[in-house]
C-alpha cells in the first residue's frame, strides 16, 4: 500500500474518470456495464477520500461533449446517476459529505435535476467533505457563462470593469466554490485535461495513470496522493520562494474571506 502523509493532504482533488468503455470491452460486456463498475469505483474513491480527510473531491461525471454519445448510453448514465443519488444518500449523511453539482445542469432531465437539488439540500450542512459532481460540464463553457454573467453585472452597475480581477472571476465560477485544484488525476491512459476545471487547475499537479476507471479504488488514490506529496510545488517561483508563495496565497485567501 502507498504511504500517505496525512499531515499534507491535498485540499482539492479532481478526477477525470476515463476508461469505463474500454474496461467493458475487455470483458466483452456492453459499455453500460463499464459505467456500472465505474459507479462502484466512485463509491470506493469517495470513501477513501473522506477517510483521508480530503476536504474537496470533484468528479468529471458527464462532460458537455458527452451529449454527443448514443442516446441509449446517455440514458443509462443518467439512470445510473439517479440510482446512485438514492443509494448513496445515507452514506453521504452518515459521513458528513456535502453534495454539490456544477455544469449546465438545466440540460439534464428534470427528474435528475430534482434529485440533485434534493440531495444537495439534504447534505448542505455536512462539513466533512464536499463531493462535487461535474455534470454536463465543460471548462470553456463555465468560463463563457462567467464572462456573460460578469458582463451583465457590469452593465447593471453591480461591478465596475476596473474591479474585475482574479478574485472577482473566482466568484463567478461555481467550480471555484471549493477553491483551486491541488491534484488532478486522470485514469485510462490519456494525457489530456479535456476541458475540465480549466481555471481552477492552473497550478494543479497532474497525475496520469493507465488504470481504467472501474479498476480505480482506495489504493489507487493513495498512490496518486503519495506521488503528489513527493513533488515540489512552485507556483511559478524558484524553489526557495515557494514557502513565501504559499504564505502569500494563504493571506490572499484570508483577505477574500473577511
Ligand atoms: C468515461 O469513460 C466515463 C464517463 C463518460 C462517465 C463517468 C461515469 C461514471 C464513472 C459512472 C457513474 C458516475 C456517478 C457519479 C454515479 P468512457 O466511457 O469514455 O471510457 P472509454 O474511454 O474507455 O470509452
């Protein structure tokens, strides 16, 4: 088992869950069987993240581009999501996990939107971890929506164009509610970000694994975090200045919070 230093846990882990289809193909099963096993991997990863004390876990569950998949596969994914939102209710509540969702959620079927809203409301005071599902999500789409909302706010006199800085943009990006990504994991062998959390991943450490998502689990997460902990984060600075940068970042976040 990989060694994890629990005193240096990444605050925000985001995962591109890839490889369900290939996993199914390798087993001569339909793609939907891969997604079902993928849901088991979601459960195992969520539990492991909670046990480690990771404050935020964001999962790329359905991209804007996934709408181009065959209708049968889309319906199976939506059904699976709805089933999980029912079956995992107690797991979330018992483990103090707050559910959140980002993306163009209005494009989801109404019953899925309702279930998401209900479980988000039920878990809203859970403080142990925030589990964010990115659904009908795209990083460029999120930035586009934020630009539109900022322009409207400027037109309505709610913000002056000169006041638009990074912190203002953060406030218009739902994905930034849980802060920037520290560790971005992608399974399935591809080495791409695929339009996920483009703004928040600016300084994320990237971790790619060939493991297919249905095979991912607690130990895979420990390996990714162990690897993350072996890296030196620089935030664009020289190594000896890294500590200062971390301190500056923390004080900037404190300023924003007050
Ligand atoms: C990518 O695999 C995965 C997805 C498009 C969907 C992720 C969905 C799940 C893990 C299932 C359930 C999720 C929740 C939150 C309940 P792929 O189909 O692109 O795999 P391939 O690249 O091998 O074809």
